[in-house]
């Protein structure tokens, strides 16, 4: 008997189905926008064709992308979209607290354990969930979710498939990854990059069709960032320092990407400054050894992961982001919310956030001397530091609002 055209496809039809890429949208009003984020504050939500969308993300900890979803998904639901979240987690790294936080924001959320980088069982589970939910769209985040989610969405005949590219990690330069990503870009209706630098990367490195790639910057509501008025005093009291001690800080995972080693080397050149490092990661032991090597343990403080990050950001005199590459850097927006200036590497997306000489400084990557010079300037001039911090807050409110992010995302969903 011939199968009805609307009946579910078995997994055995994978090859034939995936050989049919989504065609380029004709007359897409977004395709002419080659630069800048997609923002239209007059967007009429009545244009929406998508009603129910499932977001899928692979997570091992809570960092920039994960915090971004805590803002994006409730915002989409507030606009009338039935948005939910499926988290792919590793067996020994459940994210129960994060899932509970998302549910507390009225976003239906569940976790699925994946055992391997490519897990056919995950594809089967997702196909079943997509069919049972009758969703009309799927939106994936990060490479594992992209691969499993896109394949499952195609098999389940989900009408609209999107994904967001969040980082230009070094492994994405490998040919197998480049080819896979190029194939994935041709299976989705449209994709979002969180910076113009990342948009350029996916077009040049991942062979993404330019007309399908749209930039939507992360957004942050400064009203949701709270810190005590005595944050500077409290931080110095916690560290046993005098109230006038100059302190720089970084908040990040301790990986090679974040360039913390260069900040440590810069501190050698500033004998009066202290440096707090908030975060954990595979390089912590190596970085602590480096601090001992340079005889800096009295001035460089490892605080681990903290629940009072916003207070710490308000407590330091300047945020250091000596990254070697950065998809966006959400912590920069958090620092801007509490009027803390930023010194960042001139790489990837960071020049789209930090205005050199106005909200902070941009320095060459992997250059401790340049970092030390700019750090000395900010720490020795409190008035300039305050002005840069206030400029950063204004820039956050005008350029990186949650409204712009939500409207930019809806614009990608609604126009084809």
C-alpha cells in the first residue's frame, strides 16, 4: 500500500530526506541586510506565522549562551509564542537547577541525556517529541544540538528550522566540521549569528549561504542586574584590602580562549593592582601555578564560580576580557549594566561591544604590555573610569536592549 504523503517517515528514509535542502527564500526582506543586527522596534507581532517553537541546546554548565536563553525564551513567550526548551546534557552533568530556573520563568523545559557526540537514540527521542508536540518550528543552539535537532526536525517534517551560531571556536576550522556545518546551513530556513564578526566567520569558514545568515546581538535588561551600593567596599573587605586598592577582574571559564594568562602577565607590570578571577575551568591549576611562578599570589585572587557575580562586577574598577576569540561576551553587557569600564582584546565580536576610548579600551590580543598600559590608565584616573562606565551603561540601554534582541529574533522567524 502506498504511504499517505502526510504520514510520518521512518528513520530509514534519512538519506533521501536530508538530500533535499531547504531552498533559498525568495524576496526575503532580510537577505539584503548584510551588516548590523536585525532590529525593527515597530515589528507587528500579528505578522507571526510560527505559533509553537521548541529550542534545543547542548549544555554542560551555565555560561553566556545559557544565560542568553533565560532572557530570550521568556521574551518570546511574552510576545505570544509557545516557546519551550529541551536541554541535551551529559550523564554526569545534569542541569537541574538551570532547568528549574527556566521553568520558574514559565518556560516548559526538560533534559535529555546524551551519551555520545552523535547519539542516534537522541534523534529518535527528538523525532517523537516533535511529532507529539505538533510544533511548527525548531531552533537549535551549539553544534551537538544543531546536528541532532536539525536531523530530527527534518525527519519529523517540522515546517521551519532555525539555529543560532554562538561562537567561532578554533575546532570549527577543521575540515570535517566545516563541511558538516556547511551542510547544516543548507538544511535550515535561516540562522542567527550573535555578532557581525561571527556572521562573517560562518560565511567564510562554514560556507553558510549569506542570505540565510542574520545578525541579532544578545540583549540585556539593566533593570534585572542588581548590586549593592557598597560593592567596591565589600569586595575589598572580603579580600582584606584597603578601600582605595585598585582591582581589576575577569569573569569567565578558565580556558585558553579567555586569555587569562596574558592578564596575569600584565599584572606583573602593575605592582599596586590586584586582580580577581571569577570562574572555573580546566586551566585553573595551570593558572594558579603561573601566579606562583610570578610571585603574585598576594595580588591575584581565584574566587571560583560565584552567585554574586553582579556585585563583583560592580566591585572591580575594570573588567578585563583578554580573549583570543569571542562569539559575543555577555559578561561585557553585565559589566556595562553596573557602569564598569572594560578592557578587551580587539578580536571577534568584542569591538562591536566596547567602543575604544569611550566605554573602555581595545588592545591587541596576547599582548600583556598593551593590556598593562591601558589598565594603568584606567586605574590611575577614577574620573575617566567613571565616565567610561556611564557611557557603557548608556550604550547598553540603546544598542543591546532585550526588546531589540526579541524583535530581531521574531523578524528572522516571521519573514521568508
